[in-house]
């Protein structure tokens, strides 16, 4: 697909690659310094009383950090020169972390004592000496950090690193990168595989001048797929050359300079450069280009355009509205650019090659005489070659590079075996521009704010499905993403900013979307391609961004650790550890087996052996407790502690967890403690933003005892309570005004009135009985609204302990004006009236509601409902009717376990947008409704766990087949 590089070009790229490979470490330092400056600034303005006595030192420290930050931009372009500068940049990051830790620790330890008025002053008198000692200690630590900053800044200046602000000087390495990636239309690749259909299709689109439907065509895909190659083939196609009066090829790049782009286009379209040089202003350039494109039939190719902002800056010169004989073809790694530039435009997304085409392309490069009819590949070499080609994952550029490597081995089977044995290492090395190096160009061109976001993905194991919400919470917790000021007084919260960043990574094809939210269609989970993950791991290791724990000892330099394999926590020696994610158990399965090896369950009737078994059991849990205590006493600067693996976790959570005062993210999901009594020291974690306490029920207890200390965590944004909280202690949550997510809220252990104060709540899941305190049953309108948040978009109620008062439910729904997602798994008997349901509802799921009346008459009026699901006794009536014109936007309908349903009627014109219909285990349903025959949009019908008689009616030749014969896909499963 792509032409291999000659030796000079390869040498040039390798030299350039060495200068680039450390550039992004500066961006990590910039991010760390920015986070420290922001945190310290927030404490200075909002926690002034907490910093009394050290505020001058803290203010001075902030200024020193800002001053040091001004040198980082020039360091960006200098890291390739010296290992010394790279080490300095790394030290800058650690300095920023230390500064943030020291100031925040003082504010947290002393600040709480200084608040609370006279009564708290009396309590403070006992520890006033300790406070004085903390004051002196903090001042000393700040002065030491300032001295380190001054010394480092002086060294940078001595070395010639300049103080820059806002990009005063362009980086020479940046210009070098642009030159290397610049495309030239006259260089045509000869090795083309798998693009014949795409070439023909694009040519057809560009030549079609009967309609203005496709004025703009786009080729999108990740780096190395051949976008530029395809564009060149189209650009030089005989029919294209004959059809267009003028053609112009322009390389845009991430650093889009619009005047240069306009000039280059005009230079390609007109024969006289002198004519172009006379156009001195932007207005003259755009007017000339606009008229030329409108009057003549021109083809303009914009190669490598990166952002919608770049398109916005260029579009004034393109007559996109109305009839235009000219065509525009752009290539981009960002699909959003294409859809933004022209919603009606033609979009071609390039995919990786299949195995057959991958092998064809490889042969073209690895065997110089492979096209000869009498040339045959050695069977052993073919086996080795195909195995290595699989490693390239269909990426054309990677395949070509691999083929080029092996072409130099003189068809030596021994040499091929050596390469095969080390193919991954070989491709990573500086000896070849392998897939990691090719994909690294996408990373090197990321804007600074996206680089740490991308590197953070290296935390996760290979082929791991990453939950978008969890990742966003981690980004925010570590200060990698923060809120953003919008126009006016509005601020975009950090989670929304992070969601935009995640979407941008997807648009750049650096992550692969796995699942989308059924209601909002937002990304809910994703994965990384193996090759892209290799790039991520390589960059993260190179920049000391994190350490993957799979060895015996972890260096002191690591600030982030991700545990993918079992290791002993005592091996982690980093004193400034900020992030610890577990994807493996604390104790290996082998260790568990050894602990219990001497215990024979078959002899448990013997009292002595029973005692021995209990003793071993206690030893096991004591060992686990020791692991927890080690963690809490040695990793005092942790911001993130994430444990997701289920299994035993010890007798109980130690009180020492309260020492982790810097924690922003604590996740203990799936852990099983022998005692579910959580320590009151949790209240010390006042910086927590995410708290996930969905721990497993213990052996002897059912309820989790959560202390009433959560109200102290006023920075909480996401709270996941245990499924079963002890009703003995009522939790006060009214102070949690920043809360966005609240899961497992239960009126037995929480107060409904506290929901009123949660003005930022976005997702609410209520589990258990829902009873409103002091509810006025006589005059419903006099009850205050429960939800005051205009942001709530998802509401879920789950209750297995009887029915919910429909008046309470109606009152709750009345205050949920903007929800788009509603899930009710509770007995209610009667659905609230239509006026209580939000017109924004896009997804409704009903289960065990036991509705006696047909709910369709109310639900079909919802103007935006797209997905409707009925499950397990949602309806207990015998009839269901969808009237004409009802459900105008419904796309998916599921009927499951509606055992009483006998007749379903659909009027002509109902559900005009329905695409998917599933009928499962509705044993009494006699036939399909006649109205389905009028739904032309229906694409898929699934019939599962239905009687054979029903299946026979729907199959071809059956009585109901005529109603669905227009449906492309009809699937029957497990009918009997």
C-alpha cells in the first residue's frame, strides 16, 4: 500500500525520532506544575484560614512554580540535546508534586482544627504545641522546595534554556516533524493492496456533478492506514485528471497556517505565481479563491487536517453552499473534522487490512522478486512470515516496515527465525520505524492536554474493557483534567471536559469504542488496540509516568503503580506514590492454597482439627490485615487507590485508612470483609471525589455499617454506597452539594430531604423502600420538590421489599424534568400519569412493576422515547394496544416474561421509526399484531423462548408471516 523509505529517508527519520522521543515528558511536567499551581491557588483563596501562618510562604511558592513553568516551553525543544535536560524536566515534575503535597497536607491537618468556633478552640488548646511544630515543619519544607526550584531554574538558565511565555519561539523539532510528515502529490506509492474498491468509489463521488450532495469527501482513519496514499491515487487517476480544469494538493498539518494554505491552493490552481503574490490580504486571497472554485471545476485536496478549528479558519474560501462544480477531498485522523465540515459529505473510513491482503502486501516488500511467476516462498519462511504479519494487526505501514527488514536478510531462514523470536522488541527498537513508531506520530501530535490523558490508559491490562465513567473519575482525581471556563460566567465541570477529551481520543482512532449508553449514545466503554497500547506503555515508561507492577521490586522513582500480576506490596518502595490501581488479588491463589494446605475438611469433625482450621483461617485474615496496614502507613501521599478484584480482604478495613488524607479516589468494589463495620476514620478523607463502597456481604453479617462521617467529604462527586446499609445509623448527606452520582441510596439509612441540596446530581439510583419524610398525602402540591438539580439525566429505583406508594413516585418524577433514562424495578401497580413523565425520556425500562392497566396509552405520547423495555411481570394485564401515531421516535421495543399478555394490537401508523423488536417468553401471546405490516423501518425481529405454535405462525408459510415478510432479519431461538 505504501512505498518503503530509502536509506537516507530512514536515517533522517531515525535522527528525528531520537530528538522527539523525550519531548512529551515536558508536557507531563507542565501538567504537574499546572495542577500544583491550581491546587495551591484554590487553597489560598478558599482555605485561607487553614494556611494562616504559612500563607506568605505558600504564595511565594506559587510564584516560584509559575516562574519555573515559563522555562518548560523552551525545554520542550531542547530535550533531545542532553540527558541532563531530560533529568531536569523529570525533577520539575517531582518538585511540583512535592509542593502540592506539602501545602495540601498542612491545610488538611491544621485547617480542620481551626474551624468550628469557640468550642473547637478549647479542643485545640491540647494540641497547640503540635500545631506549632507542624507550622515550623511546613515552613521548612516549603523553603527547601523553593531552594530546589531556584537551583534548578539557575541550572536551566546556565545551560541556555530560555524563559518563554505563550509560545514566543517556534520549536525547531516541531518544524522538523512537519517536514517529515509533509506529503507531496507527485510521490506515488506503487505497493497498493486492498484499495481498488475505495479508489473507484471515491473517483465516482468526485466525478458526479449532477448533484451537489457530495461537495466534500473525506478519508479518515488512524495514522499508517494509507489515507494519503489513497488520496494520491485518486488525485492522479486518469478520469479525475480529465474531468477537472484545475487541481491543487495542500498539506495542512496540525499547525494550520491559513494564509499559507490559501496561497498554496491558489498556486496549484493558477499558472502564475506572480498573480498569487499580488494578493496581500486575507480578504483578497479568499475572494480570489472563492470565485475561482465557484466558476471553474477544480479539485482541492487538503491532506492531514487535524481539527475543526483548522477547518473553521479555512472554510471562508470555499463556496460550500449552493451549486459548486468544484470538489474538496480532505484526509484526517479525526472523523469529527469530516462530519463537521460537511454533514452531507461523503465519508470513507479506512480499516486495517485483513489477513489475506496483509500477506500480499508483506510479500511485495519482503520478497523483491515475489511477482515473478516462477518464484515460490519457502514453506518455513511463509509460516514465520505469516506469524510476524499477524503482529502488525493489519496496519499497512507496519507491514511494509517489517517486510523491508526481512528483505535485507537474504532469504536466510536462520535470520528470519531470529527476527521472529524478537519481532516485538525489534519493531520497538530504533532500528526500524515499526508500528509503535508509526503510531507514535499520532501521540507526538496530540495537543498537550491530551497527552497525559492518553498515557493514563497504560494503567489498564491488555484487552481490558475500560469503563468511561471510571476513567474520567480517575483523570479528575489526579488533576490531569480540570474544569474549564466557558464564555460568560459558566464553567464546564471537569467531568464534561474529560468526556470531551475521551471523545477526541476516539475521533483520533487512538481508542476503539466498545459500548455506548443505550439512552444517550455516549461512550460507556472502550478498548485499546494492542499496537496502540504498546505505544502507550513505551511512552509511559520512557517518561516515568507510571510503573506496571510485575517484578520483584519497584523503584523509588515511581509515582503511579498499576498491579497487573501478584506481587508483594512490600516490594513497592516509592515514598511519593500517588496512584495505586489493583487488577490482581493481594494474596496469590498459591499462597491461599499453602495457608490452608494443612487443613483437611474431611476431618473437621475432630475438635482439634476444627480448632486448627479456625487458627489457619485467622492467620489468613491477619495476613490480609497486615497488607492493608502496610499500605495505609507507607503510601501517605496516595491520590488514587483502586481495587476491583473480588475476594477476601481481611477481617475488616483498618482504621489506618484515615491516614490517606490526600485521597481523591477510593474504590473497594467487590471486596469481602469478615466484618462490614467501616471505620469512622473514613471521615478524615476530606479530599475524596469518588468513593465506591460496593463491598461484598460478609460471612456472618448482611448489612454494611457505614459511619455517619460522609457529610465531611464535601468534595465528593461520585458516591457508591453498599447495596445493604445498616439501618441503625442514618447517614447525613445534605452537605454533599457537589455530588453528581449517587448509587444505592436507601431511605432506611439516608434522608430523602438531603436530595434537595444535591443541586448537581446527574445520576441517582435508589435501592430499597422509597418513603418521603413528612409527606403531605392530602395536598400533594404542597410537598417541596425532591430534586433541585437541572442536570439529573438518569433515575433508577430498585426495591424487593414490597411496593412503593405511587404518590411518592409521582412526586419524585415530577421534579425530574430533564431525565432521559428511567428504570423502575419495583411493584407500583399503576404508572404515574403522563404529566409526571419527562418529555426528554429516551429510554424506559420497567421490571416487576405489575401494572394492571395498559401503560401504552401514556408512554406512546412521549415525543423522544427511543427504547422501551418490559421485563418480568412489568405488565400483568392481558391486552396491550399501540394507537396510530403513537411512539413517533421509538426505535427498539422489548417484551420479556409478560406471562399474562394474550393480545397485542398495533394501529396503522404506530411506531413509524421502529427498527428492532424482541418478543421473549410471552407464553400466552397468541399472534403478532397486524399493524407490524405497516412498519417499513423494522429491520430485526427476535423471537425467543416462545411456544412452537407461535414460531410456526411467524415463519415463512405461517399465518403471521405476511405481517413481517418485509423484515430483513427474523431470528428464532430456543422455542419449544
